[in-house]
C-alpha cells in the first residue's frame, strides 16, 4: 500500500488523546448511608483516580478510528501492474497499395480481420481502412515517407504490446540504417518481387557514375575518370601516434571507389585538404601548404570528457568513449547522443575548417572500425558544392530489398507493455471508519456511571 500524501500520517499522533482519556479515569464517589454521623467530622469531597485502562474495547475502537482517519488524509492507494497488451492487433498497409495486398494476401487479411484486427493506412495519422478501399486506383501517387520514421510515429497510435502485420515492398531505400525501438510486435509480410533491374547516372563533385541495381545489390562504375585532377592531401601527426594509418586506409578506400587518384604529402604542390592530427596549434607552414579555398581538418584541444555515448552518423550510432568539450557555438556536422558537437565547420580566410572533437583511434571511438568512416570522410575529401553528403542509396530506382532475417532479428525484442494503475483505497477506509464510529457511539452510550446507593 502506498500513500499519495504521506504527511497525512502525522495525524496518527492523535492516538494520544484516547490514551490520556482512558488512563486518567476519574471515578465518581459512592454515596453510603450509615446510622450515625456524630463521630464523623466534616471533610472535603474526594474523588478516586485510577491510572489504568478499564474498558479496552472502547479504547481500541477509538484508537482504530483515529488511525483510519489518518490513513484517509494520506490518500492510500495500491499500485497494480496491468498488462496493456491489446487483444486486437493492427494491419498496416499503404492505402494506395492495399488493392494489391488484398489480391495477393486475401486469406491472410480475412483471417486477421476475423480475429479482430484493424486495418490502418501506413501513413501520417494511420487512418483506419476497410475493404471498400481495395477498389482504389493503384496508379495514385506512391507514399515516399521513410518507413523508419513511420514505425517510430506508430508508437503513439498502436496499442502497446499489440501484434502488427506490415504488408509492403520493403525496398532498402525506404528504411534507415537501423529500425527504431517500438512498443508493439512487428511482423513483416513482404510482397512478392520479381528480379527487377534498373540503372541510372549519378553525378558527384563533377564526376559521373553509372549505377546498376537489383534486389540484392547496387553497384557503381566511375565514368569520366581520366580527365580529373588528383586530390592532394597533407597529413601531420605527432610522433608515436597511430592516427595517420587509419586515415590513410580510409583515403585508399575512397581512391579505390571513386577511381580518383589521391596523393599524400606531395611537397611540390599545394594540398586541397590538410589533416592536422595533433593537439598542438596548427603551424603557419602547414596552413600555408593548403591551397586557397581548400580544407583544413584539425584536432581540437580542450577539456577531455569521458563519454559513454555514441556518434550519430547516417542514422547509425557509433560508440564514443572520449571527446573534447566545446565551449563555443558552431555549425555542427556530427554530434553525440546528447547533441554535443563532435565535428563542426566554419570558414576563415578562404579556408574551410573542420574542427574534430575526438580522435581517429579506437581508444576514443569505434569510427575507424566502421564502414561509415569512409562514407563520412567522402564529402570532406571530395567536396561537392551542390551536395551536403555523399551516397546514391536514396535514389528512387534503387531496387535493393531489406534482408528478411535482419529485419526479423531487429524486431525479436518485444516490449511487454505494462501500465501501472493506482487504485485509490480511501473509500474503503471511510466505510470502515464510519462502521467503527457507529460501534464506538453505541458502546459509549451503554456505559453509564455506576451510582451505588445503600
């Protein structure tokens, strides 16, 4: 049992009142008739006092009454854990895709409807659908909202713990890198897909790529690679450190993918980008080795903060163990799980400067072990003024599908939704107090002073 206002229990101190009354029991004197009073002198009247409880039942009732009133003032209640699991599940399907779903999965849909499942549009608001919507025109505009964002929004609509059947094509470009945490059990029902092939031309930083996509993968082939200038990179690090090797490995991967030559520490030419991997201030010579309108990527020095967090990159969470505290406002490019800056950017004296508040070593973060390290560096090494980040995965013609095993594994953890319900008890205490008060009054009126007359 819990109390909403525990301060009300101070009223229990009122128990001392019936205790005093019963202990200080003043008895009225008895009148005696005798034959002669001649020998008796005049004396003052006296009363008999007894420090003991003569009527235990009445005393207990009065004490219990005060206890109950104190409990009522404290507003007692019981905490009950009630399962919020919904008996009726949901069927999620895009409204424009519902005719196709019903045609290919009619038996499944009918079976779920008989069990009490509700059909809802997999779109903002999750409006209810019915079988009349199966005659809609399938040529209507297709919903392009992210499935990941809709799964997260559904937490506010789907009853906690309910079973949800999701019918969709499940193209990879509709999902993020990770599914959000959901409070319902998600069952994916993919629609049958034929082996579809598509291709398109993508452009990044003045370079053209031919993309070929099928349900299993998408590949890119660089086209005009012979007419491009190489990328010159300058790297400085303190002696005895290993940051450089992780950076060079990433640069080699970028070179292999883009088919664009990357030259490191070429003394004869100015670099288009310089990496200052040191806590020391950037030297004048190193800064002057970068071409005008080039890029400087530098480590920041400051207060070291042990951070059990992660770096947010492309919807992924990469473990972060240490960071440098930022003491000023800046344009944030990468952040940690608490919104603290990990990478910021500004422009000073025709130089694009990236300020990095961590390090390229595993002791600080897991970035250097993750494939996203290469993709995250891509827009810094090969800058495209028309694009903020690199990658062609969001192209609508991308045919890749989400791995069925991967998605089911993500959703194996079902959150057992439980609601804590407070059940008030003061009404019960009021009833008990009334009954006890009634009994106490009856018992009290029956007790009359004992006048003994002889």
